């Protein structure tokens, strides 16, 4: 899922991260997919935070993606 998300245009990424509930689902899929592929304690902690507070993190990620073309702490 993380490869699919990063292959989308920046506009599509930002739109997916701005829509409530959709951004939470996208965050969950992208973050946990990255944990399963790459591992790492930071990725696990961020994935757990996104699981329980994904709506706010999703909006911050939308801004971060718009500015830097990647998710926060990715």
C-alpha cells in the first residue's frame, strides 16, 4: 500500500489525506505496510499513534506531503 500511495501524484495524496475517515484508513494502510516491509521502532510507534489518533495525524501529513512530498517521520 505504501508503494501505491507514493506512486500517486502529490495532489491525489493530499486529497486522500484531507478527507476525514479516508485519511485515517490511508494512514493505517500506508504506515502498517511500511512497518511490515521495513520494520523499525520509530515506524512501529508512529503506526500505533496513527491507529488511535489518525485523524489529526492525517491532516498534519496532508500539509507535510504538500510541502515535502512525504509523510511525517517516514
